[in-house]
């Protein structure tokens, strides 16, 4: 099993090009199942979750190949309707094939999803929404068995809770439903917009009619087309935090700065110096990191996927801070490992009470999930000595060439077995 070795301390200086978004690419790949023609996708990140989703598409009968830097998906003969446990177990996004398979064939069998163990991820919101389109389902032996005897029928659906995955699944499914669907209380993350843009590009009829309401007029045909996936704002946010943490000087490139307003505002507040350009953010870390209190929230609030990274940064603040986690109930698993490195963090319910002025010490560590693993890398960058991080397969699910990118800007980091 591969490990990472980080030898600190490191001051990061230079330029980092941000990869395509994993969280945008996964629903777009699932949505490609709507088509019986060719779909051309660009700017896909080379991370394990994307590789798994591509394998899932292949298992369903899609013909998939790379030509230069473009993924070509041909669904002319795609006719399988079972998404197996062996592929869906590693990522929660596997459930997103349920919507397009139901829209296309009227029935599907999809394994319950897996992914990081950061809390319960019930799919009841997905299933209730699909039921509103005429889907009947049962869960048996770890699989969702679903069918739409009369096909999907447009309807008005209000989600009981804001859910990115449910919004994506219903958007995709309703695109081929008969009639008009209105979705209310939708997630509005940038990745949702990217999915809407992709679906409209291939011939769907979708538009926002209010801040959290979407109108979908079902279509009968999907066009052949190409699309370039948006940048990964979580990767960008991670490197912005890394610059602030190491008192570095980084230019984060190939991004849309407007989609990082929340992160930029927080980092400025704690002392970072930031200049924003058209497709780039230039950040210099301050010698003095100021404490602050944060809470995660649906877009446009602070992303839960950046909570662990922000926690590492606040360990270095001049005073105590608090982070309140409002999205997942078990997303503090990195705390035990950070405390082993010298942090003083106490968990009370959904709040992390963080003592400032931490000097992280090198240690051998165990990654527990995707974002927790990168938080350990960030902490290790500041230590005096060698830190070993085990189980980095979590890291490879969501960060493309992270050690190569960090080495180019001055980090002493390498991968080994």
C-alpha cells in the first residue's frame, strides 16, 4: 500500500494549475448515459473516482476511450441496467446512474453507494424525488430495484432538505421525462450549474426560475456534443490554504475566482494577502494568522470539503477558534491524527474547539477519508522533520498528482510503498 513522506518545514512558492472538478465531472459522466450518441468530455481530472465512474459506465455497456486529452463516450449499444456493488461501493456518486437509467430504460438495479466514512449519506431524498416522477422502488440485499411502469412523468417536487446528489439525480432523470418538472429547494453549488450547462449543451431544456428552483421540460432526443468540465474549486481552495499555512507565495491558476469568494474572504480575514485576476488568485501567507470562527454550509457558504484544511490553518492562529460542521455528522475523523501531531482540538457535538499557536510535530499518520488525508499533508508541510501518511488511496480519489504539484512549488514530498 502506497504512502507519502513529507519532510518539513516547507514554504510554497510558484504557480499551481488547478485540474478539472471531480465533483462536477462525476454527475456529468453519469448524465452521459442519457445519450445514444457520442459525448466528448474535456478537462477531466485523473483521479480514482473518475476512473471508477468510467469503469461503471463500461460495465453498463458504454464504449469509452481517450483520444489525446478528450474522453469519448459512445452509448449506441449501451443497454445494461445493473450498477454492481464492486464499483459503486467506493464512491457515493455511483447512485447518480440511477436517474439516467430510469429515464432511458424505465428500470434499473443500482447498489447502495459507498465513499468516505464521514457520516450517513441516505439516498431517501433521491428516492422520494424519483417517486414523484412515477418511480416505484424497493431496497433488497443492498440494491435499489427501481422501475417506472409508465415512464417518467414530469411533476412538481420540493426536496425536504438541500442535497447536491439528489438535485443532480433528479435533474438528469427529469431531462427525458414526459412533460415539465419543477424542482424546488435545490442545491445551487457551481457543480450543479456545470451539470445544467452540460445537459443543455446536449439538447436538454433546463433553466433556473428562482434561486433554488429549476424548470425542466423533458425532451425526446439527446444531441452529440462536447463539453469542458469546470475547475476543481476544492483543489483550488486547498492550495490557497496551503499558501497561507506555510507563509508561501502562490499563484493558483486556471480557475474562476468568483467561485472562491467565500474562501478568499476567510483567508483575507485571517491575514493572507490576496490579489484576484481574471483566471488566477495570487496569495501570500502572513506571518501572523488570526483566529476566527467558521461554519460549513451549502453554497455559497464554506464547503464542508474544505473544513479539515481550514482546521489545520486555524491550529496555527494566534488565538482559539471554532469550526461548526453542519453538513456531515462524522467529519472530524482527522482530529485524532492532528492531535497526535501536537494540535489541541476538542470536539463538542458538531463543533471543533481549536487551540491556536500549535507547533505540529512529525509523526506516522493514518488517513481516514479524502479531505482528512489532505489535511494531514498540509500539517506535515509545517513540521520540522519527517512525517509518513498511510492509506493515501483516499487522497488519490480526489487530487490529481498532488505530490508532483507540491514538489514543483517547493514541498519535500514523495510517494513510496
